[in-house]
C-alpha cells in the first residue's frame, strides 16, 4: 500500500494545525514498493487553475507568466481563466460555495472578505514562514488587504492607488506651478483644498466667449476619491467596530460639502446634469485640467499608439485638515480550500506576486506596469516599472501607497461596494446637484447604511 500523502489529506492535516509537518511530507514523498511499476503521486503532471478578472488583453499576460513558471517548475501547469468583472463577481462566489473554485484566484477587497467569511481560502502564514527569507514578506505592499485576525490569507497579484491626473501642458501654458511640485516642495501646506480651489478658479474658462464654460478644472470624484476626501476631512463611514454609520458626523459632512461646493459655489467642476463627457468635456480631450485616475489602469495611456495629445502626471488628492488620504487596494491571490495542490498553488502565488515575475515577464515582452501595479516595493525601482512609466513621477505613485490610511482602505463591512459605490455616490451626487444639503445627504446615507448593517447582523 502506498504511504504517499495525498494533497487532499495534506489540506485536512494543515487545517488541524499540522501545516509545517505537512509541508515537510509534501517535499519528501515516500517511495512505494509495488514492483517498480506504480507512479508516485507527487511525480505526476499537475494542473492548477488560476482565475482573475480582466479582459481578453490580459489572457496573453497570464499565459506567458504561466509558461515562465512552468519552466522553473517542470510538471506543474498553470491554467489561467480570465473573466470580465461582472461574470467574475458572480461566478467565483458560487464556485467557492460549491467547493469548485480554482486552485488559486484573485480577490479584490470585497471578494477577499466574502471568500474568507465563506471559508473559501486557506491561511498562508505557515507557507510563508516555511518559504524562508527569499520571499521577504516585508517587501510586499498592502499587508492589510490580506490579513484577518493577524493571519495572512493572500499575496498580491496587483495593486492600485486612486490619485488625480493633471494636464501638465495646460498648467505650464498658464504659468502655474504643477501640483506635483507643490506637493514635493511644501507638502500639505502647498497642496491642499484651498490651493485646489484657487487653481480651479484660474483654469476654469469660457474659451470661445459665448458665455458658457468650455474648460473645467476638475472632472469630479468617483466613489474612491469621495471616500479619500471624506477621510481627509477627518470623517469616516463606520465606527471602529463597523457597527454604526458615522458618515453624518461633522467632519464627514465637511468633506461632502467641499465636494458640493466645487460645483455649486466655485463652479470649477461640471454639474452632474450637464453630462460633460458627452459634450466632449473630459480629461482626454484636454478640456478638464484634473481628473481622477488609477495608477494601474490610467497608465495605459502611455502605451505606444494610445498616448494623449499632452503631457500629464499623477498627484495625490489634495490634503484636508486630517492630511493626505489615498484609496489604495490590491487583488490578492488566494489558495482555494478546495485545492488538492495547496503547495503548488502557493508556489504559483509566490511567483505571480514576485519581482522576478515582473522582470522575467518584461524581458519576454510582458509589461505588467500597464496592467497590474507593483506587488512589492522593490518593483518601484525595477526597469520593468521605471521604463514603461518613465514619463511619470514614479515617487508620487509610491506616495499613494504611503498615504493609504487606514490599511485596508476598503471598510471590512457588509457589502462594502454597495455602501461606497451605490449609497455614498448616489447621495454625494444629490449634494452636487443641490437636491440635498451635505448634512441631509449624509443623514440619508446613514439611514441606508444602517439598514445594510441590520440585514447582515
């Protein structure tokens, strides 16, 4: 009878607290005496599934990285599955519930929490400890997204900060200092809400003299930067225990009022009902001076053939009285609790998350800088990042990671994306339209958020 430990048995053993011993058993399979004809389980070809959300353009990236991984791990094939955002968020939870999830899969913050609650991923702290110093977990970005009660459940596949993009050409033509210069030279004293408004009044213009504004300073905040501005004012969505809504506090309301005033009082942002984008008034046409942007996706405008007709760069959302706050998050690679190949799945997660993958991929034509965002701080210094993004202020991008406060930035609440991207954005929009005061909008947010908390109590 074979005494080789199966991967499924190893997982059960690990769950009972024997992770270290199980890893040792996996690394040293026991030979069997069956006349020499029997194949050892650990020497068989293994295929592990890897799923992430993305587009068709991400398929060659994942295929190429899987091939690089296999060249170092003969006998282990990674089979990528890339699904659109909507499909991914529908199918992965169903697969987790049914015990059919891929061996590894990516989790944005909300899916990470949902998967953890469902018991769909295994703890990785023992794997990381067993891997040794070569993994260098201190170099990994955004630990907070992966931690639950002090235990690590993932390694980042990608990261992103949500900052502001500014049109350098327009600012230089107007003889104005660049926001990045103000940040580096004076910090919050130079780049803050007051400076933002003053610059906005100078750069919001009627270009053709017909009495209508044709160029606005600011394109407006989505849910990510709305939360950053509320926190920059000292506000918060929940109390520390995530048991009570606090977004109607005086500080949070101050942040909401600031956003509304940009439209209603200072008129440096198009009103929502204008539908400015449909009129060709947007950042890419050069008729919005500053707009929200992500350091993982907006950078694609630097690709050959996709360049914008002007120079641009990133800067943090301006500081409020509480300082700088920046939305930052990761997609974490988790190992499914249904996987029979936990060690191989973890090895793939380590590679996919590594500086090595970035640099080997870059040498083979895969530019993760245009899709993923650094998974390690050392990547900010790598040619795989600095060469594709050489036109940008890369230290500014890194500043976003430092100013992601708190970490994790996404609340560990029930249905966080519904809270932030439906409830909050709808009510902020009401304030921007003048349909509600900032306080009324905040009170209505809390009424809806309290209902969500009650539904999930």
